């Protein structure tokens, strides 16, 4: 049985490695083919591409590091970047994600002792990612929360949020928002402030008492005020009082629960020269030519997710203009436009990846499974200058059993991870 080892095989052996791969750690939910990779080929534009299908990483939920447990629309599980970072990079090498979202790739890479660079056109992504490279201790967070005047009277908010929060909760939230903003304006914002901002941003709305709001959709999809009013009527509910600092502290404890001293040291090293940008992924002049060992990334899949609309409340809390951000994001119904955008990104990746370096580009199937985006990306990657070494498909059991374990991709119509593996050879 071939166990995933931290010493990666030579590039030419990748195909053999993937063919012989067998997941020996963690009980598998994927019964029939466990242990054997299915190896076949897909033909696109007359060129044959190798395809490797197996359960390359475990399907179980919450198997990753607790530090990842920040919800974000269409994020991937930490096991995905872990697999490729382990396979295709060495300690201290630079790992990059041009569409970093909640920062899964860069946090996992930093935990594994790599250097990191990340980019996302939505500045929320930086707000969610950066603080987890320099996590404070629970005591530091407690002490800082004690300094914030949560319950002082404050003016009405600029928008009506009474359908989400009780008056007492809203007062705490507004005081926290104003306090954090002042610290930022005074140029004294530090790692503890940024951590509290990140946790609060993540706790704004959700479907349990661990969030500031009354019951609503999961935290990565803030509904509109009108929709929330209807939810309240249907459920006959009124926003309850919540303890804002108490919830922040509880979530802090949960995020830090698996963090070891050694991992803190690795994060600190990664944070020292981490580069986190808010550019268009096709234009990142801040990243040097030939500097990146490995890119692990997942772009927007056409228009399956409306990132700006989902994040309006998170943007409000952080004084960001959701509409303007929305205009910068690649959200398109047209495959042709998507192809043009992705080719520009792949050309930029070809510039920053070092010779012998890799790109693991995760996409899925869209339009009810009729369009496999990996078959669009593989030839585009080659047009940008890379050699496509194959398509890795991670299959998981999406039966009822798996769903009750929470194993379901939150992208509409996407049931597999398809990773196009490109080498700058
Ligand atoms: C599929 S999500 C990435 C999720 C990420 N892998 C994670 O685990 O959180 C795609 C991301 O691309 C960002 N994005 C969309 N258009 C972009 C562009 N043109 N340049 C950079 N980032 C963009 C979105 O804001 C979103 O965060």
C-alpha cells in the first residue's frame, strides 16, 4: 500500500505515484474502489490527457486543522491543498493562491512550514486570512475584549438591521464596529484587533446561538433584509439578545484548539514575509518572476456563486463597498468570457511559477454536470506555456450516508473535485 509521504517523487513519477496511490489513513467512505486509482484518458481538442480518479484525501468533515474553521462560500477543504503541498513542494518554498477566499491554501501551507503568498480581488479575503497567520492567545483576546465599551449608548446604524439583531445585540455590534474602525484610522490596529475583526465578521449571521443574529442561512450567505423578515415571519421568531464578546471568545477558543507551539512558530515564520494582495488575479506585479514553487487554487466557476451579494453584511461590518467589490470579481455566465479571464490568469501564473514548479488548478462540473471545467482549463494551461501532467479527480461518496456526515460540496451542481495539474517544465 502506497502511503502519502512528505518526500515528493520526481516530477516524471507523478503519474506512477497517482496510479499507485492508496489512501491508508482514515477510514474511507468510498467503499468499492478503495485502494486502486482508476486511470483513463480524456481527449480535448485532439490532445489526450491522463486522468486519475481515486479518493486521494479523506472525505470526513472537520478532519483538517481547527484554524481553518471559518466559513466562506465555495471554499475547498484543507485536505485538498494539503495533498498537493505535501506532494509537490518542500519546506520553506513559496506557495501561492491567486483566488485565496478564506485562505485555505495559504494557512495550510504556513502550518506545513512553507512560505506563502495570496491574492483575492475581494478585500474581505485578506481580512479573513491575514489574522490566522499571526494568531493571538486566548488570554490576549480576552484582555482586548475587556477594553471595548460594548454597552455604551450609540447612534442608530446607517441601515436597518433590526430583522437580524435585537437592540442590545446591535448596540454591542455597533460599538465593536466603531471601536475597530477607530483603531484602524488611528493606525494602531494590531494582530489582536485584526483577529477580533476576523472572528466577528465570521459570526455576524448564522443558524445557531453561536452567531450574533437570529436564525438565518449559514454564515457565508447573508440574506437580504426583506428575505430575513420573511424568515422571521415563517418561523415566528424575534432576534434574541446575544453576548457578542462571549461569542467571539468561544469561537477564538475553538479556532485555536488544535494549534501546537511548533505550528505557531511555523505560522510566525510564514507571516514574516507573507504577501497578501487584493489585485485582479491576472495582474500581480508584486510577485517576482520564477519565484513560486506551487500554486493551489480554485477560481470562480462561471456565475455559480454571487460572492458580492453573499458578503454584503460582512462588507458593511468592515466599511467595504460590496457593490464596487462585486464589479472587480470574475462572475460571468459566458464560457467564452470565462475562458479569456482564465487564460490571462494562467499566463500570469506561468510568469510567477519557477521552472520545475507546479499549478494545481481546481475546478468542477457546472450546468448540471454537462460542462466539465477541467476540460476547458487543461488546454488553456498548455496555451499559457505549462505542460498538463493530468487531471486528478477526487471522488467521494455522495450518498445519503456521506451527506449526513456533512460531505457535500456547497457549489450548485458540483459533486467532484477536479484538479488540473500543470508543470512549468
Ligand atoms: C472559489 S473561491 C476560492 C475559495 C478558496 N479556495 C477557499 O478555500 O476559500 C474564488 C475566489 O475568487 C475571488 N475572485 C473572483 N474574481 C477574482 C479576480 N478576478 N481576481 C482575484 N480574485 C477573484 C472571489 O472573491 C473568491 O474569493
